[in-house]
C-alpha cells in the first residue's frame, strides 16, 4: 500500500485555521507530538482521527469519536 504524505498540507491548513500544534492536539485529544509527527510525515493520521483532523483545520464541526459506517 502506498503511503500518502500529507504533512506539509496539514501544517498549512492548521496555520490557516490559526491553530498551534498544541491547540490542534487539544482539540483532537492527542499529544502535541502526534501532530508534530503527522506534519513531518513520521507517522500517519489514524483513520478514525482523520475526519476530526480535517474538521479542526477547516473549522467545521467535528464528529470525533464517531466511527464511520461501512
């Protein structure tokens, strides 16, 4: 499976939303180092966190914690 590198884009979107790494981490309920690792492409965003990450940086209402129906 190919790995998708979204770190640079995530960082741009986070900054545009006016969030620090710590601020985004707080919204998502993760450690700021997780955000740092995502932005540097050291680790990938968990599938179930991806929607919440996008909602936070896009300033949309997050549905964090809900699992997607299959």
